[in-house]
C-alpha cells in the first residue's frame, strides 16, 4: 500500500516526521489536508536546508528531500493548510529542522 492510500484510509490524523521521505511529499501534503478533520492539526518536522547548508554538503542526510522556511510555507498554503506555527529548531541529534503546526483550511 502506498503512502497516499494510507492517508485515504484515514490512518493518520496528523503527519509526523516522514514527509521528506515519501515519493511525492507535496501530493501527500495536499491529499492529507482533505482527509484531516477541520479541527485537527498536522505536525510537520522536516529537514531545514537553509540552516544545514552552513555546515556543508558533507552533512549526513543533506541529500534527502529538504525544505526551506519559504518552501514549507508555500507548499503548506498551496495544499490548503493554514499555518498556525512554523519555526526553525535544532533537534537533540544536532539536525536542523523546520517544525510546523498546520490546520486544514475550511472546506466550502
């Protein structure tokens, strides 16, 4: 079963730390907004390429799909999410990450 099928089945009420590892993260994000309840939130944590680039391309995980603050903001809004919180963090392992709490936009 593919990633988008899991969302269609309602397996997730939030999206966690795997968005950068699916084949088409933008399609996953867009499809998930249609399946989450309008009162629910999606928590997203993805690699932050803008902060990580400071340490150079030899950084572990540097070539995994990564986001910038601008691209995460754009794709979240494009995917019918309202951004509640978005910020840069450095996790306990030293990885640079973007974290966001998103809420599906009201459906018409």
